[in-house]
C-alpha cells in the first residue's frame, strides 16, 4: 500500500520505480533480462540462456542464475519506492540449466520491517521445473527511488 493506503497509488508507485530502475539497470539489460511484472512486494523477470552464459561444463554459469534471482529480488524489495539494497543473499542450485533454456524468476516478500526485508526467489525453466532457490535480505535506505509526486 502507499502512504495514503490506496492500492492503486501503491501500484502506480511500483510501476514508476520499475520503469526508472530498469532503465538505469545496464547489467540486467546486458544479460537479456526482461522485467515481466512488479507489484508491491513481488516481481518477476525472464531471461533466455545464451552461449556466452555457459561455463566449462556447458551448463549455465551459477553467477548468471544468481544475477537473474538478484535482479528480481531488487525489483521486489524496491517495489514500495523506498531505496533498498541487498544485505545478504544465498542461492541453492537444484538442477542444471542448458543453452536455450528460458528462465523465469519470481520474488516474493516474506517479511518487511522498518529497515529490512526478507525475500524468496524461485527460478524455473520453460518446463516449470525449479532450477534454483534464492533468499535475499534487504536493507532500506532513506528517500525514494523515483519522485512520484
């Protein structure tokens, strides 16, 4: 919800933040990530695995999976238009990801407090198979991501 308590205002604020932040996010765009949705406390992104994302075993590099989950986490924890940064994160790799796989990451807020939050991110492939689980802790900063006034 927004400061006024209006869900429409909260969504408008989340949309403005997402547009501004994604426009400045050169890393996510360079990796071919697509922002699918942002609502207060949640976000989804998609990315197709390219040849330059494969490691020496010819599977997707773990750092690329982490980046997708981390970017999705960033949009979820900034969705209230309060600047938030990662305070820590962990990831579990559950199955290999291959060239051409289309990955979808979905971040969901578990708890949000005055200065921090906890978010879980699932990463699935095009078959709906869970390939990674990420948990991120956020730290809220002062100010706003974008001026919505």
